[in-house]
């Protein structure tokens, strides 16, 4: 074996380049600004260089000078001057520096070495994960792609951003201090007035919608839902057209239902303003053909990427979206539609489609944040809309979504205290706390409930079980059956629901004595015991009691017929539904539980909804679909949820022949200039 083969390989680095950068920063204000903006402490390989760079960057942030003497004094104050080699080494750096005109090249050399080191680290992490032969290969592949995508986006490895960095502008998206940016806005507003102030998000060019939601903002996940034939795909495509062709922002589209050729047909009809049927048959006039030629020529000047691969898994979609961002720098993404996406596959077994939808919506929100772009995902509404007078959609119509009434009790897993969900939702500060929930191994354990929120007024139903448990929920709120998560509207008397067999509470607030428990047992029916809130039981587990834990075992008090597929290790008992009855409308609420997306409420296991992951939820309604004489040529876009702004409705025009929506406000303004006696005016009934 040769000496060369025995050489120990070290991570890529360039000490000379690092010294050159630091030397330039010490001798030039311009170099200080350039390097402090472009590099981070973690980009340096040598520890002494990291320390010196941090001092220089702090000086830059504080808008203070940074020469040899000042830096040496600051290092001395921090007790690190000796660590970096003393004043002599700082002086050497300043003398080592070349011309500051090449600072960008020196910075690039340091940055590139840092990227290589991160690649090596990511590869080691990926290799370790692969060698462990994970059960879900696609999920592991998704994680691997995420590692390298993060590196390719040159994201900082720092654990978050200090608010000072954002205020001073060193890490702000606008790359300027907050107060300076605000001053520029103020001056612009003073000169141009409110009408020219514009919006902060990506403009949809639907005037009223942009005013209401302030454009489509980066990192936002938006749900656009409707019944079939309402035109949700057409509306999403119109928004994509406007963003791509008017705002000149690259757009990506995942079409899991329609082919790329079908979408292109719609795009051309909309852009050329030519009827769809004429394009299909070729029955075009010379003028219409010319408009199509012009539209096609213009469309080719912009970037719109269409991926029409059907049956995508969420992990595959995320990987393809990253490539779209990497290769084409897309600034907006459309996904058509949610129910056609498959889960990652890691929820097989007891989990079902309900869990998959929650996983998909959560990962789409994460994708919006990762790519830092707005994402609009289309979704179907339940058939309940068809049976309602007026057919107006509401939040409970979202498939895989549901809510609970305000008196529903949720238990703090640490203290055992019960809180009404309404009280939790009305907290000014949504401080996370731990609740009891079911994990993928069918074990009841503690998981973080990160948010509780109001979901509007909905028709609710009261469900009672054989053991006396009672809960009130919307028709589509999911409960756990043997077959998987099932909406309340699909449950029937006699079905078996999952209830906790065992709950662990760390600091129980109230304990019922054994004598009282015996008395209660004598009072209750012979065949089964009505439910006692879990934290009222006395623990019989001496080991856990000594640790301050209260362990509840319900096996001894459950009806024998409820023991379905049970074992001593199971945390579930299956309770029979005794009755389901319809109540009136009530205020309803839901919650977000990290990881498992379910929780124990009123001593029954329930699932949370898909809407908690979305920033905006919109519904589309065209009344003329149900009655051709009911506001023909008009549509209503209902903003039912807006995490960061207003909710309400906006009106749109709709031209069926070109499958195109338009701004009602702008159209109405044009119509005002037409003769009021014009009987052929198509806008005369748009009120």
C-alpha cells in the first residue's frame, strides 16, 4: 500500500481563501458589507476564522467600524483573543489580504467549500438512513432530496433567525432594514396615493380577490374547493395564467386529472378569447385564427411547467416540485386536486385515507414553506352541498374535515385537567400543551396540541355509545372504526368506535378513593359501567403511582361484548354506538395535533380536519349550474378562512364558451359606459 493511499482525507476547505476574506473585511468597508451579507459563521472551516468573522459581522450589523485594533479589543473583551492567535494573527490577516476588488471571488471560494462540506454531511446522513433499510423507502428518498434541496437553496444552517437580523435587514427577504423599507413605502404612498399602493403578495389580477386576501403570499397553502362542474380547475388555471403571463412569474401545475394537452387547449382558448368548441373543430374565422397565433406566440415567451403524471404520491409530488423550483424558479404552484394524491405509504395497516389526507395537507403546507411560494390546491366538497337550500358551501363540506361543539372536553395529559374546546380556542396566546392521542402503533400516548381554533357554525349531531359516552360533532367529523377513520355521517347504530383503554396522567388533580369507586360500581348498571372521567380513577399500578403517575385500566369495567380484537397490550376498546340524533346549528371548533392528527375528546378518539394546515380556504359557487336563470354568467368566490386577513365573498364573471373567469368589478366598470338602453348588453343582469 502506497503512502498516497494512506493519506487521510479531510473535508474540503481553503485556509488561504478564508484568510483573504477576513483580511479584506478588516481593511475595506465595502468588503465588510459584501462578505457579511453573503457568508455565515458556519461557512468557515477553521474555528479561529469563525470567531473573527462573527466579530466582524456584529460590527457590520451595528454599523460600526471594524479595523485591526477594534476587532482585537472586542476579542480581548470576549476572552477569545488568545484562542484566535492574538493580535499578531489578526494583523497577519490584514496584511494577507489582496485587493478588495476581488472580494466576491474570495467569498465564492469560501462558500463553495462550505457547500461541499454540507453535501458530504448530507450524504453521510442519507447513507446511514439507507443502510438501516427503512420500511418506507419513498419517505426516506423524500428526506434525502430535502437535504440536498436545502443545500442547493443555500439556506443558512442557523437554527432560526434572530429578530435583530430581520429588523436590520441582514436576513430579511427585502435585503434592507425594516425601517428603511417602511420609509420607502410611506414615501411611495404619499406620492401615489392608496390606489397605487398595490398588494404585498402575488397578484391574481382578480381585483376584488386581491383586495381581500392581499394577493397570494409566499409560504401560504390555499385550498380552493367546489362541487364538480363549478369550474374550480378553470379558475385555478385563470389565476395561473394571470400570474405567469401578466406578472411574468414562472408557474408550475400538477394536473392529476387532466392531461397537459387538455390544459393547453384551455389556456389557448382563454388567452386568444376564442370559443373552445371552435378550436376543437377548427371552425375558425381568419380573425380568430390570427388571435390564436398571437396568443401562442406570446405564451411561448413565459415559463409555465405542466406535470400531468397521474396517481402521484405526495413524496413524488414534493420531489418534482423541488425540481421545478430548482430548474425554473417557479413562484406559484397549482395542484389539481387533493383527493387524487396518494399518501406516502407509511400509514398502512390500521390507518386509512383519513390519515393520508391529513399527511398530504401537512406536507403540502411544509412544501409551501420550503419553496417559499404560494401553493393553491384544489379539493372536492361533499355531496351535502347538493341537499342544502341555495347550495352555498361551508367549511364542514370539505371532505375529510369536521368539527366539535364548544362544550367538548379535552384533557391536559400532564395535569389531567379538562378544558372545553371553546375555552382553548379563545385563548389569546395559543400555547401548545400535551394531550392524549393514538399513535401509529395504536398506543395512547402524549402528543402536542399546537392550536385550537373556531370553525364557524355548522349543523351538529349527538352521538352516544353503549358505555354512556356522548359527543356532539359535525356530520363529517371522523371517528375511529375497526375499518379506519370514518365520518360521522357514515356511522350507524351498532358500529364500534375506538375508545382509550388506558390513559396516563402525570399529575392527576383529583382521585376517587377505592371506597367511593365501589359505591359507584354498585350504583351503575349490572352489565357495564357508565364512563367515569379517566383521571378520577385510582391507579392500581404501584410502580407508576410511586412515580406520580395515574394509570387508568378500563378493561375491568367495559362490557364483554366490546372486547373486539383485544389483547393485554392494546390501548383500545371498541364501544358500540347506541344512538345518533340530529341537533341544530352550533358554533364548532377543531384542533391541530402534531404528528398523529387525532386526540381524545369526551373520552372518544377523534380525528382533526384538513383545514388546519391551510392558510386560506375558498369555495366556488355558480348558481346557474343549478338554475340557468339564477345569476347567469356570474360566480361567487367565498373566502371562508383567511389566517392572515379578511373573509367574505367576491363576485366573478364566467364565460362558459371560453371556460374563463374574470373580475366582476372591472367588468361592471366597463358596463357603466354602455348605453342603458342596449338590450344586447350581456352585463345588464349582473347585479
